[in-house]
C-alpha cells in the first residue's frame, strides 16, 4: 500500500470508527464500457472501475451479498463490509467486468432483465441508439412531447436522450414500446445497439461463481403496473433465470428502485411470495440488522479519486439506515380538496369522478369550493363540503373594462385593483381557509385547479407544514410569480404528458411530477333514457354535431361558427353549441357568438342549448363531438366522454389531443385555429357518420380501456400516500 493509500485508509478508518461496525454497504453499478461514449458522458469506464475495485481491496471487506446478509443476522459482519451488484445485463460484464473481478478474487451479484436475453435490447439502450442515429435537423417526438428541430450539437443530443429516458420510463409498457418504435423509425443511420447479452452469458457468469439475481422481464415501473403484470414481471424473471442456470435465484432488484414511487408494499409482498429471500432498492443508505430484507438500500460512489471516494462511502456509512418497512399507512388518509375555479366545468367533473371511484376504506375527503358547484356530498368518501367564497367584491369586470378602454394610466389602475382584490377578496379567503384547515387537520391538501387559482391553498399548506399536491388541468400561466408558484407544491399531478412536459420546461424536478390521466364516467346507451332530439324538438334522424364547452373565448366557439359558415349546407344536420357562461367569465362573449350566427345566416342550423346538466348521459345520442380550443387543451373531458360514447371526435392537432387521437383512426384532427381545416374535417366526419364508419367504435374501445376510474383513484392515492411517507421522514 502506498503512503497516499495508507493516509486515506487511516482517514477512512477514523471517519467510520463507530459507523463501520454492523453496517453493510451495497454498491450498485450498470454498464462498464471500455471506451468513452460522448452521448453518455457520465458512464463509469473500465479503467476507473478497476480503480474503484482496488480501493475496495485496500479499504473494505468485499463479500457476496447473501453471505454478508447472513453474517449480519448472526452479528459477526466484518467492519467496512461491502457487496457489489450490477443491474440490467450487458456483454461488457462478461468481457471486462467478470475478468476484473476474478483477477482480484471479488464476488458480485448480477441482476438481469430477462426480455433482452432472446428479444429486443434494453429499452433505454434503444433510445440511446435512436438519438445517436437521429438526423441533424431533429426529430418528431412521441405523442405529447415537443420536437427537437436542431440536433447538430452533442449537447442537444445528450439533453434529448436524458429527457426521453426520464419521460418514457413511467409510461405503461405498451405505450413505451410504441413511443420507442416511433423514434426508431426516424433514425437516419443504422442503429448501433449494445452487443447481445443472452442466456449463454448468464450461464457463464453463474459458472464463474457469481450470483444471479432478477430485475424483472421488461424493466417496468411496478407501481404503475396491474397486480397481474407485476406478478408476471417479478415471478416470470425468476423462473426464466432459474431455467437458464439450473439453480435458485433468491434476490430481486426493483426497477428504478425508489420506495413508494417506483414500487409499493404490494410488490414487496409479491417478491416474497415469488420465492425471493431479499430485494434491493435505490436511494442510498446502509443495511443493519433491523433493515427489511426486501428493502436493502444501495449506493453508487462517484468520486474522481481515492480521497473523494473514501469521503462519500464514509458519509453513506454514517448516514441513514435501511427502511424497516415500506412507508404506507393502512389507515384512511385525510385529504382536503380545494376547488377554486371559475365555476362549473371539466375540473369539477374530473374531481367528482375521482371521488366517486375512491374507496371509503382509504380516503376521508373534505371538499372546499369557492362557488356552489358539483354534487360532492353524494359520494361516500366525502365527509364534508364547505363553500368559502373568494369574491366578496367582484372586480374582474372592472379590470376588463379599464384594460379595454386603453386609459393612459391603466397600469396604475389595474395595480390598485389587484391590491384591492388582495385586501377584500384574497386575504379574507386565506384566513378562512387557514381556520378551516386547522379544524380539519388534513394529512394532505390537494389543489384541484391551476397554481395561480390555488395559491391560497398552497400557502395554507406551507403555513401549517402539510404536504401539498397541485393538480394541473390547464396551461401554466406565465407571470413574474410563476417560478414561485411552481416551487412550492410537494407534488404535481398533470393530467396529460403535454402538461408534464410544460412542468419540466419550467424547471420542476421530474421527481415531483406524477402524470395521471383523468378518468371518464362511462354511461351505457341503455341508461340514456331522455331523448335529446325530442328535447330539442328535432327530427329523430337529425345528425347532431356538438361543440361542447363553457362559453369562454379560448374554447373557440367563434371558430366553430366560422367553420360551419364555410361548409356546404348539409340537409338534416344541426350544429349545437352546448354550454353556458361561467359566473366569473365575460357575459358579452355569448352575445357576440349569437350575433355571429345571425350575421352568417345560420340561425336555422346552429342552436344554443345552454348548459345541459349531466351531459354525459346524452353523449351517445350525439354523432360528432367537436373541440375548437384556440389554445392547447390540457386533456379535455369532452373529448374523452365523446370518444367513450362512440362519437366521432374532431379536435385541434395540439395539446393533449395528439396523445389520445390518431388522426383518421379513432378521431379527426384539424390545423389549430384554422376555420378552413376545421370545415374540411367536419365535412369528413358527417360523411363518415352517414356511411356508418367504424371510427367511433375504435375511439370508444381505446378510451374505455385507458381512462378507468379505479386506475385514476389508485394512482392519486399513491401520490398522497407517498407524500405522507416523505413528511414522516423529515
């Protein structure tokens, strides 16, 4: 040992004098290439890896994982004990890693993802190969993500790779595979995939004396998998590996490995039921005698030299111990949902559907609204409903009139009105909300609208040190306060991948983002007893084309009317404008729409129905459902409800519609804000209805499979439960 190594050894022993006894460090590695890859600059190269191994020989006691766990239980674990583990499966393990370990007589455990053994390469390696082969002029990314127009610099390719891997890993397996195939189809060069890693390599590692562990079949996020999928992934990988090596596989590694975020108590129970004896997680920490055997923490040293590495391992040894159990609480969670929108609309409907499908055994919901909206008290999980108004003095119309008047001093007037709003409206609302939260003592506060509307709820949560969840149902409004508003929530639930990307672009850490689609309430045609055509005094064979939504400017009813005016007249077709003006919206917009209809001579074919309660109960009687939003829709419940009922959906080709609608397959997309494009697609939709196209049936099947109420409630519960666990750790 050199003088430098001796000095580092002495310092390491001093730093870990008390922490090094009875504690096991488990280290995690992945691919160990020999050559530098500019697309993955952070990879640990073989030369550095061998330096790491030499450090372990000089300063630590490397043991097989199973043997170390057994010694820990007996109470005779050596000081500074460490176990080495490797995840996924790479040819480099056999070519470089195993020889380096054997040369030093070091044991290790290799956790293997089994699909690649006789199928496609690892999913994240396929993405890397695609980005490497992408054309310089950029790529069109999978549904819901913006494109990259310029990939001429290595930095842009690195950024694209990291973002794709981060975003796609939480997709359901079927959607992730579809997205990867869409990316691969755009490659300009042949894909350079890793060298194959198959059954023969697994057998070779086992024959050399290394332990083999399982890492699922396809590397899914188990927390988002169904019970059947999780059981197949956890147990199926073990069965496949045992058939290959002809021996037992007793240890498991959870994909991604973050407790409560990437897997749950269910998966711990499944791992035990499938015959494993231990399982490893990620996130740092050490193992002691009290650590749960299926929650063994792992740590990856990244120091550039021996000194830095010694400090990092010492810090890890002196840090947190492994978990004794999965952080989940069996009792009901008390969640205060705060609805603070403009009135009735999609946010209220989505919250009602979420509550309807939430089990009484898990949730105690307290609802606070700023207006008398919804029928929340009808749902068993709802314990109380309170209206706390935030508009004692209505100033919005006054602000609009001042802005429209173009007064020279309008900025000063608007500033004064804003402060008056804070004093007379927002301030009292905040105080009453604080008092209410103190009385109810929720475990979590959940804002149901966009951050600006829910800023008082956010403040209450911070004042009372309560975890706060921000549902995101609309585009992020940009203002000087936006960075502050986005920094305060403990978790975000965007209702589409498009909104998830908006959060990432605005600097929200990916760990705070939990994308969950809203659910749709499915109503069978047999339950729709009221005849909509009879209610509107229309012939029974009338084709109904309905533009549905609140009468607010950004919904685009004026674009709908303009498109209808450019279409050739269709006998037997009636165009419906369904919806009313919310309490806090501009009442003059509806007047302008009615005048537009008269001006274009459409008063006999275009009908204003006003707001129709329980519209979903009539949806199957509508032939074509239209969205004309001039700004990207975050999700659009009207789109989902229409498609779920077999209607032909026509919508703009931006926002979340591009995630759900495959143009010409399960719906029709038009060029956003284009009346001509909309008129063309409306004409096509009417023709499809006349010819009994199967497009509506395909839409119905797709939506009913993907937007299930129980899925939405289960995923939302996991977010709440995760935050409770995090708050208990603080």
